[in-house]
C-alpha cells in the first residue's frame, strides 16, 4: 500500500471514529430528562384509548407514514389534509434515521376529512419535476384571495435543501410544480409555514449543512439554529439562538408564530410584526422532545407530536421501538397554559409520532418513518 493511500485511509478512519463519538454524544443529549416544565395532565388519554377500538384505523388499508401533516383552511369546498410521504413505508430519507424503504422516492398524499370514510389518495405531480429525487419533509398550504391553493414542500434531494412550491389542481387531484427555491440562509430546512404565494417562514434545525459539522454543532451545543423569513424581495433571519429549531406554525389570527425547539424540549411563542420580524414573548418547557406543531382551527389549541425517548429514533430496535405521544396545549398565550395528553402508545401501534392534526373531532397522527393513524374523537 502506498503512503498516499495509507494517509487517506487513516483520515477516513479518524473521521469515522469522530463521527461515531459525536453520534454517541447525540444519544446522550436525546436521553429522556426531567426538567422544570409545564404540568401535563392525562385526562383525555382514556378517550384516545377508547378510540383505538373500532373508530381508529391505519390509513387506506396500507401502511402510510407522514412526518408532517397540513390541513387546509375551511374555505375550500371540503377540508383537505395534505401529508407526506407516499405509501408502503416510504418516508423522509435521513442518514441518521431508520428507513423501511431507503430507495423509494417520496410523494404527497391527500385526504378529504369531510368524507364519511376518508382514504389517503396519492397526488399526481406534474411532468418535469424530478420525482426520483423527491425527499419531502415539512409542508404548508396557502390559499390566495382567488382560492388558489399553494402547497409548499421542504425537499431534500440528495440530502440538499430546497423549498418546492406547487399549485393544487382540485379537479384533477394533482400538483403543478411552480418553483424551486434555494438560498444560502436555508442550509438545513426542517419545517415551513406559508404566509403568501411565495412567502414563508422556515426553520433551520442546524446551522451547517455538512453532516460532520451538524454532529459537532449539536455536541458543542452552539445554539446557532434559526427561523428565516423568505419572500421574492427579501430573505432574512428573524429569530435565532435555538438548540434545534424544528416544527413551526402560526396562530389563527396570524399574530404569533410558534416554534418547537426539539433538543431543548421547548415551544417558543413569537410575536409577528408588520415587517415580518419576530419578537419572543415566552417559552413553554416540556418533559419530552417536541417535534411538529399544528393548530386546531376551531379553538386555536396547539397540538404537538412528541418523542418521549429520542434515543430510540436513532438506534432502531423492532423489539423495543420508539413510542408515540401527542400533547394538546390550550391557552398557550396565558401565564399557565393547560397541557394534556391526547394520545400515548409504547410503539406497539404507532412508532415515533412526529405530528398530529385535528379537524372537526377527527385526529390524524403521523410518524417519522412508520405509519399514520386516523381517529374519531
């Protein structure tokens, strides 16, 4: 073996060992911990346990999964629920996460929650869009004044970062691709909330895009992740200092932005200003890893998909799978918000819950890489 090859091999071995060390440190960070946090009541847990009987179903008779779910506002003829990815265990592809089908591309599913027995339907995407590299993550809808429905999708083609904008064609149940957005201020996009036809807030869950630097960033606890506002005329950081900014959503009155900081076990409430800047109002601490956020349109309550034990997400063991937990936060702007458990399972039914959305007493729970559960509350 030549000296050059020996040096190259040594470098790879060194980097591999460092990556392994940093990954182990990440597992320590993700270990369940107890913090001084909001009191969580399990009053409504029995309701969901009862629903797990004849009124709960795995979507469409097939195994479906969804890391993020978005329910369109009610000014459509029906309430449409968009979620990703496609059927048969095709989930978000991430180097550090388990995948049941790593070689299959993602897709977008839709349900009409006003139907008596809603079923998941995969939407056709217009020609010219590279479906082979479609790796969807966060999603959000925006309905314009002319009732045009825009779907924003965080995409990670070949583990890069883009935001794709589609127009929803309701009559054809299809998506027409309009635009791909890339920007240096969007190096590690996790979730998105649309506020205009080409306008959105997005979270970066890491400051760096390089996998090695991401592990290092987490290990050093740099607090460099942020929220970015994007428009065709202006792109800027509007909030920063998070451990790992994750799910994002907006209050029904459009005055407040909610951000989940997954590693800090926190939900941040930020006030939105006319110039689109954000100012932090409060922080709600919880005893679980908070992933994605959704809003109950009838009450303004915040529903949170949670991970009670983050280690199990990264070190997958089918005999001891990651559990699921869904919290409801009422009166989040008050001094003492009410936090209740809506759903909890040890992984026997649902593994790695990441999001939950509710509409007219219907609950839809999505997961990182497992399946989705539909319940009648």
